[in-house]
């Protein structure tokens, strides 16, 4: 019986040692689990901060895109208005020149009247026209007469202001397509 009691005592002692080792192992696992939980929480905070930074970046890019789209719409509006203005100016100039010289007058009188009308209203810059159109200068013709007879139909600019408008429209168109 003593031997049996000693065996039971040894078995109980072994079981208690096994329970203690299991409890120690459980404590280690709990500690590792808490450390992993802390690491996971830290990684989550870092991820949320990175995500927040990306959302702010996206928001900034969206605002910049909207600003660019608004600018493009404004440029398109300006180009449209400038095109209409140039077309209107050309039509008005053409109508004004036709009205100032009725068809029943001889051609040279009509041309002289049209030239006089442009000069009277400072619509034409002869020196600038010759500078911009070297073919006219080489031909040795009167620049105002050339504009009345050919330049208006060919779409040549009447003065520096109209040419600047044309160049501005071209630059705006280039910006729009860039």
C-alpha cells in the first residue's frame, strides 16, 4: 500500500508539475498574445494614418483637377468669345466697307472710299500691314488697297490688335489641348 501510495503521490506530483508547466505555457502564450495584439494595434494605427494621408492627397488632387477643369472651361469660353468677336469684327468691317462704296461707283472710287473709311476710323495700320505681309511690300502696292481688294477675303489681320487677338486665341487653343 505504501508503494501504491508513493506511486499515486509521484503521479500526483507529476500531474501537478504538468499543470504548472501548462499554466506557465499559458501565461507565456497570453503574454505573446498581448504583445501581438499591441503590435497589431500599432500596425493598424500606422495603416490608418497612411490611409488618411492618401485620402488627403486624393482630395488635393481632386481639387487641383477641378481647378484645371474650371480653367479649361474658362479658356474654352474665352476662345469662343474671341472667335465670335473676330468673326463679328470681320463681318462688320466687310459690311461697312461694302456700304461705304456702292456697286454703281467705279472700282477705283470704291477702293478709295473704303481706304478712306478705314483711315478715318483708324482701323488700318499700313506700316504694320507691310511688315506682317512682305509679299505686299515686295509687290509695291498700296497696303490699304491690297487689304480692301485681297487681304480681307484672305483673312489677313487689319491691324496689330486683331493679330494679337488671333494669336491669343491660338495660344488659348494650344493651352486647351495641352
